C-alpha cells in the first residue's frame, strides 16, 4: 500500500508506527512539519520507494507557503504525466508564485495538461495565447481551448465555464471568418488535435 508524505509525517509526529514500510523506516527525529523536514521526508520516501507524494500533498505545501516543496512534488508528478501537477506548475510560472514569472514555461506546462483535457490548463492557456504571452498570439487555438475548457469544467464550475466562454467572445471580433471556421473545425476534431498542442 502506498503512503503519502503527509501521512508519514502525521504518523511519525504522533509517535505511532503504522503498517507502512515507509512510515516504519522514517527516522524518529522528525517532530515538526517544517519545510526542511517535509523536504527530507520527500527525499526519504523517494529513496525507500514505499510511499508517494500526491497532488494533495503539493496543494497543502503550496497553501502553507512552502512553494519549494510544492514545486518539487508537482515536478515529480508532472514527469509521470499528471495533468493536475502540470497545470499547477504552469500556474506557478504564470503568476510568479514560488517560481520566477515565466510565461513561456507556463505555456509549456499548460500545453501538456491541456492535451490531457485539463480544463483549468485549457482555460489558462487560452488566455495566454489570446494575449500572446509566452507564445505567439494564436486566436484560433485560444478559441478552441476556451470552448474545450467550458465543456470540460465540472457542471458545478459554472463561473469558470462562463469565464471561458467570455474569453472566446472577446477574441471572436479579432478573428477573420476563416479563422473562426478553422477554430470550429478544430473543436470538432479535438481528439486528433490534442497531440499537436
């Protein structure tokens, strides 16, 4: 059974010894959830191959201001083609939170996640492409991604669906009729387009 880093830290800080190999092999000197201890736990877990960090671990680190740890976890998950991790790395680069602001790197990570139908990455990438930030301006692709994001958001995320459609509405007047037709065709053919992002 796989165990997350936060579970290991919780078990070791309580002094309990769970049935996980990773938890049993964690050193007893870890007593507080500081950033250096979280990083040490991440390294030890990777070395022991008995536990894995999750997107939730990275979110918890990010939300507590531990951006280096969040980035390290998301980077590992992104290598495994985890779309949520890829999207989160893109967001860090886009906003310059925990990473230097770099729109080109944001576009890179968003493209990987968008190709896996992550609606958040699709929506964020659509905005960057519409503005020409991090990549050449591409209104056709922005239209496509805005449409797909609106379709792929959960039904309860109506505000995000509306934002994606608003982005599309804002770029349509800047497009030629040929570009609109091309974008509509690409939306229809999305499965084959996902590999070309």
